[in-house]
């Protein structure tokens, strides 16, 4: 039985590293990319490069930002006196989708876990 060429095997291996993507899903995604118009894989590669080069934590809250501040911290309509502390940046997205929270956020970047050697110094607490 023939196996995939090395480049395809590498692509499948990389796709399997994504959360919730198992071997079969990674293989299906790789096949889709191989059979897609050349513009799709090129656009994906450019988007990934752009995100890695231009997205950084907001200097104030730790959420995703293209500049020094994220769009939430720059929004003058936000209640400056109300702060929601969340574990990860993805938690901000979940709360924002509800349109129920009018304040600002603070992203810790994880949780305290003494058993895993994660202490306060490993989290974004001080800011």
C-alpha cells in the first residue's frame, strides 16, 4: 500500500497538532488543501504569517492586539471601572459574543497550578 509523500505526511502531522483535530480530520484537511485552488493554501499561509507577525498581547489587558492596545481597551464606550478577569484570551471572545459585559478585561494567561509549577510569577497578574 502506498503512503503519502513526505510533504503531505508533514502537513498531516502539523494539522494534528491543532486542538480537536485527530489523524482522520488532519488527513481530510490535507486532502482538501491539496485539491483546492492554489489561492486557498496561499491565503491560509499568508494569514498565519500575518497573525504571528502582527498580533501581540494588549499592553493593558493582555487580549489580542495589532498595536499596543486592543480594540476593547481603546473603546471609549466601555465602563472603565468594571473589569472581568479571565484565564485566556479566548474567554474574552466568548463573553464578547454575549454582548452582556460592558467593561474591560484582564487576561491572566493561565491558572495557578502548584502541581505543574505554575505560580503567580508565571501569570499576567501584576499588570
